[in-house]
C-alpha cells in the first residue's frame, strides 16, 4: 500500500495544508518514500458516497457492469456506492447481495454496498428476507424497491417495523401509482398538457412522503426519501424533521438543475423517474439542500443501452447517467453560486450518505487516524461534458455539451489512488 | 414551408393559405371522372402506421395515388417495444428501402418528431398519440372556412375529451393562427393539465358550460369520447356526459342555423352527438372527409413535388 503526501490541498475548503497517508490511513507525520500528489489549489474532501446507483449487473451487462460502474464512480470522486436492488435477478436474498458485494470487491475501485429489496421480486407484496440480507457478509442495511414505490401501506408499515431489529432503513421511491396512469412519463403540468404526454402530478410523490413520515413516527423507525423532486415533498420533510421524526432525504444532481421544459423536443435522454420538474421545484430543492432539510445528494445513476432509449418517448426507458458528473453539478449549482461551502459538500455527498447507509470507514473528516478515503476537487476547472468521454457502458447522458465549473481530479480509496489527474490510476 | 409537417407550429399563415389554395384545386380534381395527376410520378410514399386507422390511412393512400405516387401501407401495429425492435430501427429499415415520404401514425406523442431526426425522408405526422394531427386540423379549418367564407373573428367551439385529443391540440393552434376565436369545452377531468396557463398564453378560452357558449358559436366541433374513459373515472356515465356535453337535439335547436357541425370521426352517435345533429343539413361531417383527401393531396404535393430528383 502506497504512502502519499498530498501537498497544499485545502482540506474541506478550509485553507491549505498537507495530507499524509500511510497504510491506508491518514497520519500526522509525512511518511518517508511517499508518492507526492501536488494539490495546490485543490480542495480535499472525504471520499464521496452515493446512496443511489444502478449498476445493472447481474442482468443487463450490456448497459453497465459492476466494473464499468465502479470506474465511473471512481472518476466521479466516489469511494463507496450503494447498488440498487432492481437487477435481474433482484437483490432480494443474502446470496444475491453477497454476489454484488463480491463483484464490487473484484473490481476494487469503490466499495460497492448492495441495497436489498424490501419485497420479494420488487412485487410489493411479501417482505424479502431482510434479516438474512442484514446478517450476510454484505451486511445490508438499506432496503429499497427503487423503481417502484412500496405502495401497500401494510407492507410499508411492516418493513419499517422489521428493520428496527438491525438498524436498517427503508429508502422509498415515493410515487403513488394510482395517481397517474400506467404510461405516465413526465411531470404533469402545462407542458405535459401541451405535449400530450401522460404525467405524474407532484402530489403523487407528496402523498407517499406524507404517509411514510407518519408511518415512521408510528413505528418509531427510520425512513429515507429517495430522489425528492417537488417543493411539496420538501415542505412535508421539513415539517417531519421539526417534529423529531427520523426521516432523511436525498436529491439528485439532475433535479437540482434540469427542468421539465427540456422535454419539449421529446428527447428520451431527459426521461427519468421521478420526472424533471418546473423551475419552482428546482429552487425549493436547492434551498432545502442548503438548509439541511435534504440530507444528501445521490446520483440515481441509471445507465441504459442505446436501443432502450430509442423508442417513442412514452416507451423509452427511464433514467440518466450521473456518477461522473455529480460533483461538477453540485459544485456549479451550489458552491459557485455561494449557496454552499465545500464543508457543506462534504456533508451532503460524503458524511450524511455514509451515516444514513451505516457505512464504516466512509464519510469522515480527513482527521488523523481515519481511513484514507479522499476526493480531490479542482473548484476552478471548467468542464464541458462529452458523453463519448465516459467509463460507463451507456451514453444516456443529459449533461452532454453542458459547461460546469468544478471537477474531480483524484480519488483515493483506503490510501490507494483510483483516479489521478482526472483519469483512472 | 418546412421540410416536414410534424406540428401545426411548422406552418406559417402563408403556408396554410398556399395549402388551402392547392387543396381547392385538388378538390376540383376529385369531381373529375379521371382523377389522376402526374405530380408525384416516381415518388414513393409509405404510410407507416403503428396504430389502427381506417379513414386517415385510406385518405392518405387515395391522395398519394391520385398524385401518381407509389403508395405502400406498412402496418407496424403492436409496439416496437414488445417486438424488441426500437422505433429508430423500424424507421431506418423502412426508410432504407428508398422512401421519399413517410406518413407516420403512432400511439405515442412526439413519435413523428423523433422519426424526423432519424431519416432524410419527408415526414408527415398523421397523428402522434395525444399530441397532434396537423392534417386533420388543416381539413377542419379548410372545411369551416369554405362554409363561412372566412375564419377571421369567427367563434369556433370545440367540445369533448380534450385531455386525450390530438385533434383538439392541432386545431386550437391552427384556428388561433387563422384569426378565429376558440372556446374549448369539457368537464374539468377532461381538460388537459395546466390548461389555464396554456390557454392564456395561446389565446383560447375554456369553459365547463356548453350551454353558455353554444348559442354564440359560428362553428362547433364535437370530439369523440372513448367509452373506456369511464373506467378511468373521468366521468360517471355516458348518460351524464351526454346531458352535460353532448350535441343533443335540444342543443341543435339553439345553434345558429348556418353554423357547421364538425366531427373528426368515428362518431359515437347518441353519446357526444345525436343522430339529428350528425345528419342535420348544417352537418359538415362528410365534407370533412372529402376535404381530407384534397388537403392531403395538397400537403403531399407541397412537401414532395419539389423535393429531390423526380420533378
């Protein structure tokens, strides 16, 4: 394991100092014979943690593998990602979870922590073997039927009660399927009315968020709201937190910047679930991230093979890439604007996600003695995103040709650089 | 004129006037014993229909044939998703056979627009989901204009299932463009999302009360209401719909005598339109069908006759 001297980095944006790494940990004294990384002008953050990634393996290795997704994650500054359960087969058993864990270890670029399904086969009917997944080598703590809402209130209640036994959390895809038709594919509003696209109203999300925070209160359990997308959901979460309800929430980079009017050309690259919303919602989400109502940024990285996006809009697959661009988007939208500091970025992209997911060794403060999971960011770098330039196997990149300020330069996983100078080490 | 006809938005007022002038000439051809014109000889037009259609498909087919184009009907029913082929692959396959014009009908909004990005052929939207049906709007406006002499300041009332109607969406754009005053009527559950803001911006009016506007209408357009909407809870029963929003015999009595009654078909007699209204002297329903061929001849002529090598 290499020893490192990271020279001149501004730790969490709080002024320049050197960072020393030896034997996978941060140390107080410069190690001898260390590799020197020039970090003058760079910001050092604790390694980023993504609560919400789709790696597609097993089942759709043409769209992404654990290896290609891990490469994209490392390039995006992540040292840990939570891999969603909606693979084929679904991660709804201990064996399936251990397989994903092992694929991640073999890739060796980020810690791949499996998310377990809440219900068998994501069918929403019977609880999956939550306890066996929790006891497995994968030590699953986050459970989600993401892609689908745990809609049945009885099932959601039992899931919340049950995970208390092992400190688990249910990450909910909040969306009432009865409040929109089965072909809903965008935000319901003036534009969907004009375009003739069936939409989800914001209230389809908000009623589930409201129900779930009340269930969390009733069960004295913990609920996590995945990819919050509306101002109404933010209001509910703010209220719930003010009452001491154990709720956390995440927002995606795309919901912090992209708006529903991008759909006017019917380009399926902008089709995502939950959908892109109007500018008022985007503004509310930014405020909520800055004031702590929303705890974390999570990518919802959702790679798709090209042919799955080249259908008519309502038939095309949901989702967009996000791992490689997340930090740049947050930097551009939240830091450059002055709404957040780099310490805030460390909080929402590393410390809070690690705490929510119960991940040991991640989300630290870069203090001596902690595991050396580090992300170096150039806050002044201006990048123009090129979808061809990606480690992901897919190209459904909504950021293509967009100019963003702030870029990941290096990533270090337990003392070993995975990315240097913006390329895989 | 734009290369494609995907939306009424593709047309300037001058384009519409040119299309109407040509349609009037084509209309005369329809009444000749020999109806063939050589304008599109050697051109190939494919009617690529992903959704069932009798009248629109045959109307385009006749229009193309009377212009001497080679017209091929391709039925691609059943979603390409279920067949495992992407829409792009389906379209590229058809286009690769050497097609000059692609007339597309698809159940998904935006499909024609997407297709136009993948092929060099001229793309004509023959109905995309709930979005638009521009040749229907053209034939409707043409029919009403012939009946009333002009559309300028005429009050057109459109009634029915607006949420799911591409006919409504194209018509409201075109009629406003041509200077008509438009009021759309539907129960709140069949009004499109965000219609209040949209109508303000686009310059049309909305109401839930048919009886308030009907006596002032210079033309009325009844839209088809699909019975399966009742299972979606959009309204409680056919009977209640008819009482609120049907063009009944009683309402026929308050309509201005010269006001044309339009319906894009197929009609649900007894639901949105009473037989007395459908068959009334002021009904324009069959005129619409015949105008449909003339309008589609005009569209094919303008978009294809000057294109490429043949002429």
